[in-house]
């Protein structure tokens, strides 16, 4: 098994403070996040290593155990030990106390990146697979009762779905703040590893299921939004410009002459962002309703009758 230098991964000193560890993690996580490096396998692997390092160094109990192991491993090397052979790992194997800490940040459903045993063998062996990446049935999980998963529905507004938001949760004396990323829609799930029910081994996971509340102005169709817009008869006949609301700011929309009631105009890029690609936006569909004037004066009625006669 290969020893992993988590301090080197984050580029920090072994005496780094908690704040320095968090700062280094956040800077690197933003730099190497797969959303910023689509299709770049090297960046994705680096991102996983960064999260694994922070999972250990950002947890006081795990860091304490890791530092003890590191000192022992360094002493062994100084006595002539060769990397990859001879070191007794067995005394360090087992679940680390203190549970799992997750800083979701801007990662959305970070579980998507770590399913299927993507954490290193080193992490899984030493820390008992106490996060979502542990492989079911591995030696780190056998004989340990895993805590149950917990799911909670969170209702957010359409504006929050567009901009992103945060929610705070408390359980068993633990408190976390989870970011619900922009682009979340009804049915989106965010997983926080190790924040579920406690078990004899690792804790279960906590799932946040997003529900977007109905909006009085817009209807949601996946990432597209639909808004009903009423215009007067004269704008429909002669054409003109109307003001249309969006989730950011109102815009002006040109209406061609002869627009029919029920016509739909598509405004590109004014819908909801994609969950993992904020540059990809849905569209705004503007459905036109025409208001027929009532209580016509005699002169107005005469003019409409003249117009009707001309059309015939």
C-alpha cells in the first residue's frame, strides 16, 4: 500500500492551522473542480486527492491519527525502510473516530465524483471507509454496522434555484451548513457523507432532496421557464415593444405586427442554469395573451366597424 502525504497534496506545512488548511483546500478545490476542467481526467484525479486530503486534515481526530502514522512511517524510512515494502500497516487500520466532516461548498452532489471506491486504498484502510467512497464489502466495512441513511426534503424558491442558497442542519450535536447549488430543481439530491444515523462503524449519509416551490410568475419546464404576458390589441396588430420579467432583471421584447393570441416567443439564456455547468442556461418562453378592449365609445365602435368593413 502506498503512503499518501496529505500535507503535500494541499501544499501546506505540517503545522498549518485549521484556517490555513481550509483556505488551501478551497483554493485548490475551485481550481481543479471538474466543472472548470471538463473532460480533464488529470484535474478530476487531482480534485479527488484534494478532497481526500481535506477529509483527513480537516477533521481533528483523523488528523491526529494521520500525524501519528506519519511520524511512525518517517521513522521507519529513516531506519532504511523502502517505500512499498516492509512497513506494518495493520496497527493503523480501522475506522477513525469523530465521524465525517463534509464541506460541500460549490460542489453540488459531490457523491457523484466519489461513488464506486474512488478513495485511495490508503484512506480506506486507515480510516475505515468512513465516507461515501468506501467499497461495500471491503475489509474496512466487514463486521461493522453502518448507520442508516437519512433523507430530508428542503423547499426552496425559484429565485434560490436560480442563484443558489444555503441551509443549516443540526443532528446529534453536530451542525453543518450545506450549499444548495444554482440550477437545483425539484428532485435534485445533495449527499452529505457521514451526517446520517450513527452506527457501530461508519455513520450513514444525509440526503437533501430539493423541492422548488411554485412561483407566481414563472412556470418551470426542466431548465426552461414560461411566463404569460398580456398585451393590448393595438400592440398585437401594429407591433411594438413590451417589458418582460426575468429572474435577474426585466428585458424588452419586440412584438411583430400581427401577433396572435397564444404565440410563444423564446428568449435564449434566460432560464435556469445547468446544475454542473452554470454557463449553460435554459430559455424563457413568453406566451402572449391579447386583451380585448371593453366599454368602447361610440367613435371607437364606429372606427372598428369601418375597419371590419375594410377587411371584408
